[in-house]
């Protein structure tokens, strides 16, 4: 299989672009934050790099070639010193008003890649800072990443691009709409981020935050439910959607740890053993004396874990004991989160099963 190609703009993408849009002096040379570690990660993931840049009027009196060559050569030397090399450096020197086919978003400089039988557009991508870079990617039939800049917008940084392309992140988005609730959940098992939770039940939000925070993955939950009736549907449908999202994000489960956790919280102790076996089962051991903790009915705590287990295909054994019901509920959620952290962590590429499927 041929290597995927990352086409990369120069000014504003590899190096910062000054106000006059010309990097014609050494003191104007500034690398974009995070570019070197990101390119090293992408290199190790098998990507080859091709620089594609518009340099307005390069070689003219307004932009002498000699003024360009010095800073450009230093930039290339820094990249090479860090183990980053470019398969090609393709530069268009025309003026915008000339509308030459070699100027991005035109493909004149890269037509030979379209003729290569080994070129794989599905695995290749373009990184730039302008809409013309996005249009170039569209014309080439590859994915576009626009770096976030104050001048041109964009939503990506180099760390995010490297993660997206090199890590093959395990993500899922689940929508569950019923007559009682509307639930939207996003998970990214390979990204750490602050949880974003809103269910209308503040204590339930706090417990779901524990799952994202201590589970070590990005979690977003937005639930609107019939709380004017009671809390049951909100808790249940959120748990079902979360379980479905975990199952979908794990995919074929290759490389996961698969398997438990014990967590103390003051006088409370919670233990969790779980297995992403595809065969849902819940054993819950614990009792609560209070009817509610915050705005969460304690009778719905084991129901949450059952719904999650059913939807995720999760064999879950959870026991909790202690004197304070708040501590017991929170310890149970935190223990689940820590068990999930162990189970979803990638440890290679093998399927952790002798059956050949999970």
C-alpha cells in the first residue's frame, strides 16, 4: 500500500505569516506552534509531506528571489534537523490576477499525483490556513484541515490534526429521540477533554462528568427530558445512549484492555469488574437509605448501570458499601469510570478474545 500524502501550505501553516504576507527576512521566520511534534507524529504514522505554496510575484522586483531563499532555506534546515523531510516543495510564483492553473486552488502543480496509480485520495489530506487551501483539497478530492487563525478562521490546530490522522480516533455520536426525551451524546475515546454535560439534573450531570473525567475520554451529553413528570426517562435514555455510543466507538474492539477497579471515597468503597464481552449483564450490590441524592432518585442508580450495560454490551459487576449515600453513589460512578479507562485503553492491535470476535 502506498504512503498517504499530506499536502501542506507554507505561510500561515508551517510558519507564521506576517502582516505584509512576505517572509523575506530572517527575523520574520516564526514556526506555527506545535507543527514539529505534529509532523513527527504523522511521519511515524507513515505520511509523506508535499509543500504547496502560492508566493505572489516571487522573483520579481517586488519580491526578489534572494529575499525568499534565505528564510526558506533556514526553515527547511530546521525541519530536516528534526527528521522532517518533504517529498516535494511546489511553489507557484504567479500573481493572483493572472489566474494561472498552477496557483492554488488550481491543480497545475500537482497533476502528476493524479496520474500516479499509487496516489490514494481517501488516505491523503491537505492542511492550510485559507479557503483557497480548502478549495484546493476539494479539487484534488482529499480531506481539508484549515488551521485556526485570527485572520482567516479555521477550527484545527496541529495537535488535533495529528491526532485525527495518526490515531484513527474512536468516536461516536448518538441521537436518541423519543416522546419523553431528546438525547445527544458524543464520545471520543482517544481524546482527553473536560466533560460537557447537561441533562437538567445537576447531580446526574455531576455523576456523568465523573465518567468522562476519570474515564479519560471526551464526553458530551445534552439531554432534554420530561422532568415535569419525573426523572426516570432522562436517566434511563441518557444511559442507553451513552452505552450505545461506547459500543459504537469501540468498533471491533481490537487492542483494548477489555477488562475492573476498586475505589475508596472517604468511608465508602466501590468495586467494579467489567468486560466488553458483547453479552450484557449487571450484578449490582448496594443499598441506599436516602430517597434522593441531590435531584437524582437513588432507585435510578442501579437502573442507570443496567441501561448502560444493556446498550454497551457490557458485563458489569458493581458493589458499593458505606454510610454516606452521596459518597456511595459518587464512588460507584468514579469506579465505573476508572474501570472504563482501563478497559478502553489501546494496548496493541490484537483482539482480546480467543473467539475471534467480541
